[in-house]
């Protein structure tokens, strides 16, 4: 069916959220080579074995596709897609900002180096943090394998974990956190946001909806009790504050993809002043920008130094990305030094979406496949 030496491979939704297939596109002609009604590793590997002439496969970071290519075409070059690499890194950086910074930052309280100084952890706390992170990394790996078509039994065998543990990790939502002896409130991660919005005279309903969007799962009553106690101690005279004294967290997130010169001058000043007080944020932006520079430079020799330096930052979300790169190091280096990418396949997936819309869901997979190949 194909004589192409270079193909792109990616998944697409047959029925969004339920069933997914695999799309193979000729890199040189941008034509659909074939469509498979599955993204299961064994099925994809079986298809690839039929085309030993394939020399290069561009893909995203899917471990399922990586394994299928390795089994079927051991001599083929695998190339990790640059767009997905940057997206995964930026997504991790966003999660760090959301985890550590409130929705609204009170600048008069926040912009002091002493407030941003990292608390030195004890050896026991570091060990606890490492155990926690290792467990959550295993959970993420289990979920990724399940998402890519592995069964719970296959995951159990591959990762050498109990079958019941694999099921538990597949179903688990959020992070596993080791129990602490210290009594904590479900409001603790959101208190800075609550206080900032309270000072802006926002209503209780508005504050509740804001933190609920940010992940708060507690009750309205708990929020009401906390604010009643806070305002009683604070007094009404402290509730007035100027809108100019706050910085929105969304601006710091936007800065991951947007040059600071595109913001208003007043906002630029706020961001610069705040970032200067936060060494972790400085390292975060530096890591993202330098990774983009490495991709642009086509110099894969710079990658190892970048990985080593980012590990020293000790930012959990960046460490997760680093581990994913190290697991797929050759494909990532190939992404840096070659021109191959999955860019062309995104346009093909959009065409498939158009065909599905035109057919109003009546299009069988085989008809969809034929239309895609012939278009």
C-alpha cells in the first residue's frame, strides 16, 4: 500500500472519549497511508511489520507507539514530535504555577524576597517527598499505558506490580499524598486566593466559584466559617485595597507562551518585580525558553546539559518531564537534529473531523478510512 520511507503516526478519536484509532500519513506526500481502528500496541506493531521499507517514524511521546515501532521496525529511526515535546513541558510548567501561586497575588505582601525564600526541608521530609513523587510517577505511567491500549493485566506484567494495584492506579484521580500527622484543612491550598479576593470585596459566592474551578472540593460552609473568623480578626478597615495592588496568576501562565513585551507596561512591571523575588519561577521560565532554543538550534549535544541543570532546580513538574525525555532520549535527540515532525498529520486529522461532521456520525470506520485515503 505504501512505498514511503518516512511516515507520521498519531491517534485520533473515532468516538471522542470512548474509542480511538491510529492514523498513518506519508511524510513526503501528506497523503493518508492507512487507518487502523485501534491504537493497541500489538495491532499497530502487526501493521508496521507489513511495511519493512519504512525507515523513519515520527510520533508523539506515546510509549505504546514507541514499543510497537521498536518491535516491528527495530532498525527504523523514531522521532518524537517537537510540538508535543514543547506542549508537555509547558503543561508541566503551568501545573507548577497553579500548584504554588494563588489566582490573585497581593503584591504588597508578596513582593519581598523573604516571602519567597524556600523552606529548607529535613532529610525525613525529603525522603517523604521522594516516595510521594515516585508513587505518583508510577501512577502516571500506569494511566498512560492504559490510555495507550494496555490492559490491566499487561500493565501488571510490564511494571511488575500487583494486578489490584494496577486497577487502583487506573481508577485513581488526582495525586497520592502520604498522610501527615499534622491536621490540615481542605482550604489550605486556596487560602491566599480566598484572602486576596476577600480584600477585593468579592462576594462569598464569587470566591467559592473561583476556588471550585481551581480544584476545591470542600463545602461552602467551610469557606464561610474561615472568612467569618478571618474578617473578625482583621476588621473592616483592612478590606479596602486597590486593584493595582494585585497580579493575576493567568499572566504568569501566559508568559510561558507569550513575550513579556506583548503585555501592558503596568503589567510588565508587576510581573518583572514578582518574578525577581521568586527563584523557582525564574528557573521555570529559563528551562522552557532554553528547551525551545535547543530545538531551534538543531544541536542535540546541548540536551544532556539541559537535563542535568533542570534536575537541580528540583521542580516536581519539570522532573516529570525530564524523566519522560530520558525514557525516550534517542527519539528526542532525533527531533532536535532532524526536520521530521507530526505537523502534517494534524491537518489530516482536521479533514477527518470534517468528514465525520458531514456524515453526521453515520460514517462507518471502513467508509471513513476509504474517504480519508482517497481525499
